């Protein structure tokens, strides 16, 4: 983890890409830039939506891995806490002061279970997902050992095809075991349909979510039939939150990407057939890159390649420009076609990355800008926290 | 950068994935594992080859970003120093004690040029690539300002289609300007054919390299005609080093991936039609991952997804197993098809990543193992050093 005790000694370009007060033009590239105005508008908008629909919003901290962004989401967007995917991320958020943390994932390694069971001692509510009866006993034993309480969501695989059980009897069986296990508390259901979030068509997404909602309703009813109440039914992403909010069964959202946006999410369409990055959400998250060679007249070579982003969901898009195009990515270089030769060496471009989550995870810092000035430099607090 | 002053306080799982002395079975996943025996054999083998062919070997430090690996390459493989792609990487290697460092890339940002010009004060030879006359004056002014000497390679684009000039007159013009510029020294030619390294067929690679070698010979002759000698002619990768070594014009190699190997490089074929990871080089670099859910009988979900690797060159391959297959990758999960149900929760697998360079760059640590024990935990010293 960064030594934050001596921040002033950090050298721009070696340790950090920028310092507060600096002109945006002087930022060292490639690095992540947050448009703070756009970020704040996105956060307020989703917060207002959740409030209007009487939904809790547990923001997905795995997207940004940042304590600072999570706290902004609490302050401006009324977020109730975070979810994250790894015990090491939960440790970062708890130590950073987030008081309600869900590990929206299975934790099976004995050492990880032990670490998870210690976390409530730091004063936060800790919830974890379970999809296997054996795991109930493992979690219970660790919580007893540390004298803590771990809360449990039973995870339903409602279409992602990864972790999670797929039938109501399995949900009921695990929930009953949780209720019977010392130092565990059944807190509800995790049902995030991840696979549908990126389907372009609103109707195609709705179709998938209708199936998920039916599964979740059946499980909630099945639990009720044996006297078990779900305090929380949690799920929903940037491509689906309106479905969960109007389902009558979910009461907690888990959106992440809405705050930053990316090129892949931006392409999906809303109810009216408009791209969601053309009105619903703003691009607030960019890779700032510089032209470093223009030895060929129609090609600018920029300094952001595979080590400045993840291209799993496609190449980045040059923000606000249709005269140039990022067409190729190698380890440290990007090739930007510049047919009219409008770019010069040291020109800076903002790239909208294909996929925000794994792109944020490559960087150590967010540089927050407003009105052409660097306002803040925030660590990607849980960067690399994969274990 | 990691605070290394208090390493013993690092907590396994939160700060680091393992500690020296630990059993391999107790390593926290996902993390990078180096098979130290295989790594050392690869390093010695390439070192012996370079020596036998009277070639300098400037290892590509951008691949591993590790001072520890670079020093092992100096000690066991006779490496003369490193090349790297970023000023921030050069700063890490110089501060780490590497005495001959080439930034095999263009440096154009004024602040970066200033940092580069300060580096020779720390006692290392510093070389940088140039493909633009304007850059000569910029570098010279910075070196004069700091009272240092920067050495310069003129970069020839011999097929990668990125940075570099493409004609001998351009090479000669820039070299002359370097020779005339205060505090700069012309040191030779950079000519790395990156685009051909991953062509499967040996003959296809040879064809591309023959073109590159012809370009480089022409440039060296053109320089000689105006009285300029190339001390170094540098290039060559894991898919081509035998061509450069036998070219009669190159005298320095820049191989990187040979030391670690990856799935994409492993698939290319040697002269005899054998995969290069089946004899020429050994897989020494793995992502260690654990099964974290097996709720479906034929599918194991593992804990290494997009945040533990780069999939730009394809999905990882499960090492030493043909009964299971990694078929899908999301942010924190991998789906491993397990048709016979042989895997159990907490089983560990070694994955050979598609592409070693950007995969190493996602992690903070290398866990070095030998005979089932953790022998060392090395920082990925220049991780995230992209600026």
C-alpha cells in the first residue's frame, strides 16, 4: 500500500502523475483522469434515482477500488456502503472507514476466511456470499474463533453462469444452515445478473432480468414458507438497475460503472434506443495520453498501451474527436490514425477505455480535474488487491 | 512505490501473497509465481547463446519490471544492462543499481526529458531513442542544463509500424544532428521488429527479419559513408534473436519474454516446427489461482480474472493439465471447464498467461518458488510506472 504519510515528497512523474493545483496540461501521461463535475453529476443522479425508488444503493467498489470515490458516493449519492469482490478489497474499504461492506463473492481459502472473520472487529458490518453448505460451517467456525458476526447472502446464479446456486431448495437449505450456525446471520439474497448488463438492446436485457426476478421471487417465497425473511435482496448494475428497482422484490442496488462510464457500457441502449453515454450517464473517467511520435504523417503514436488499460472489451475511444481514431494497442504504445495530420507531438488526448474496472486496476492514481486544474490526486486504494 | 523498510510487518493476504519459507500450498491467490529453477535455466541458456555469438544482451526490463530479475539476468546470464520503455521505468532500474539503461522509446514531454537528463547523475549510462530532429535539440538542452550526457540511438521502424524513421537519409540526418549537439552522443541504432515476433512460422519470421536486417545494413553503411560509426546496433526478441545474432550487423540483443514465456509466445514454432515452449524455453511464469466455487458439477470457478492478467493475446492455459480448460474470464473470475469433476474447492492451478508483459504489470509481487517452498517475494519494482 502507498505510504501516504509523506505525500509532499512524492515526485511528479516518478511517484505520481500530477499534484493538486497543477494545470491539466502539465499532468504526466499516461494516467487516469476523473472529470470531477461529471463524476459528481453521475453520483448525484443515481443517488436521487435510488432514493426516489426507495432502494438502498450499495455501490460497487470493485469498479473504482477507491476509498475516496466510495466516500463521495456516500456523501453525494446517499450510498449505504460498498460491495467488493475480494477480502483484500474489503480490508481496504473497512480500514478506510466504510461501515457496510459486502464481499459479493465466495470466500473459501481458510486464510482468507480467517481474515474476513476478523474484519467486523474494525467496526463495519460484513456480509459475504455463500453457494455451498460446507462454506457455512467454515465461516461459522472462523467467526466463533474471533468472536465476531459474519452476515451471509445466499448467492443465486440468475444468469451469469459463475458462482451461485440455481434452485430455491438449495437457497432454502443453505439459509437454514446459516440460521442454525453460531455467529452467522442470514441477511438475504445476492442475485446479480452480470451476463446481461452489456446486451445492447433494452428489451434483450429486460428479458434476461425478468427471468432473474422470477428466480429471486421464487426463492424469497420459498424462504418465507419456512419462516425465513430476507432483510436484503441485492443486485443490479448500470445496465439493469431500473428493472431491479421496479421488481417489487429487490431492495438494494449494486451499480458501479454508472459513476465512471466506459466505451463498452456506453454503447448499450436505453428504453428509447439512445446510447446510455448520450444522456443517461456522462463519461467521467479517462486515460490521458500524449502523442510521443509522429514520424509517419498519418499516424500518431501515443503513450497509452496495454499497460495503461485493459482491452478485453475493445479498444479505447478518443473522447470528443471524430477526426482521429485509436486503432491499435501494444504494450506501451497506441496507434492513432490521423489522416489529416492534425495532431502534434505532446498533444494530449482523453481516451474512454473499453472497460473501466480492469483499467482502473492497472493504475495507482486518479487525477481529479475541474476547470483545467488538478484538484485532487487519489490513490486507487485497493489496486492489485486481488487476494 | 512499496515501502520496503518494514517488510516483516507486511501481512500475508493483505499486503503480500506469501512470505519466504511458506509452503507453496499456503500462497494466497491469485498471484504471480516464478518457478525459480526454470527461470534460472532460461536465463543461463540465453546468456550462453549470446556469449557464444559474441552478442551483448541488454535484457528487456519492460517485460518483468523487476530489479531483482534484471540482476539475476546480469549475474547468471551475463546481461549488460536493461532496456525499458518509460522514463519512470528507467528511474526504477537506475535507482535499483542497473548501470546501463536504454529507454527504447521516444521521450518528448518536457518534464520527462528533464527527468531523463538528470538520471546519469546517479551513475548509469543512459541511452534514448530518437526519430525526430526536433527531439535532438530538446534532449541536448536538458543534458546541458543538468551537466550530463545522454546517449542516443536513432530508431528505425523496420516493420513494427510505430515509432522510428524508415529511410537511411533520415537516419543520417538525425545522427549528424546528434553528433553536433552539446552533451549528446550518438551511440547507434535501435531496430526492433516487434510485429514479427509472434508469427508462428519460422520462415515467415525470417522473411520479415531479412527485410529489417537489410534496412539496418543500409543505414549503417550510410552512416559510415559520412564518417559516423555505430557503437551499438540493437534489437531482437524471443522470436527472432537468432536472426539478429547471425546478421553480421546487430551486436546487441533485447530479449525479454524468453525468461518467463507465455502462452502466445509458446505457440510460435522453431526451425524444426516445434513450439518454442516445448524445448527452447520453459514456462517459468504463472498465475497461481484457486477454485473458489464449484456449484455446477462441470464448472470450476477460479479466482483469477481480468484483474489478475491481460487477455489481449488470448486466455491463459492451465499448465500441465489437459483434463480441465480455462474458457472464460470476467473481472474477478475465471471459468474452468471440468467435465469429469476432478477439481475441488481450494484446489490450486498454475495458469500460463496469454501475454507476460501486461500480466506482470497488474501485480505487485513475484512469489519465487523452488521445491514446493516459497524462496523469495520480489516486488514488481516498476509496476504501474507508465509515465
